[in-house]
C-alpha cells in the first residue's frame, strides 16, 4: 500500500489530531497511515520507539530516505518531517490534502529507489520542486 493510500484510509477511521500520532481518540497523518497498515494506534507511545520516522522507515523505506521541498516553505527536508509539520498546522492541511501531496511524490517512484540521505544530488529534489508550493490560507 502506498503511503498516500494509507493516510487516506486511516483518515476515514477517526478525526485528526496535532502534536501526537494518537491523542484522545484522534490520529495525525502518520497515525492514520500506521493504523491503515495494521498498527495498534491505541497503544502508541514514544517510549516504545514508535515515531513518525520509525513508521516511515518500517513501512515506506524508500520514502523515509527522500528529501523534498516543503510545499509551503520550499525548504528541503525529509518527507517524514514535512508530513509531520504539515499535519501539525491544523488551519492549513487536512490528512487528505497531505495524502494528495504525498501522491505527487510517489508518482516519481522510479527516482525514489535511488534516493539516499547522504547524497548531495538528491534525485527526488530534481523532480519535486518548490514550484508546487502553496500558501496556507491563514498564513499571512
């Protein structure tokens, strides 16, 4: 299952939260994805080593290595970190919107297999540009 599909599927299971993978019966984008692939979100705990990066590494290892431009700021960062920050701005990105953005990156799957954290010539960044940057309606 693609990450974008998992986020969409998990988003149907419970409302969205910010600042945590699971809180008060709600999930973030990463929590939604994890739950969609069978993770027991109700027992989520950072102390158990379950975090955004560990979920990405375990289930979507190619994407965990992808560094891409943030669609709001243009800063190039790991995709797992961007998803986390897009989710935690509740006035800007729904999980469905995050899934749409992730799907645009997944469309470059042939490039993702060559991506590593240590390379300076990141092949994903060559294809995913800040041209797709968007403004948050509340960010002024």
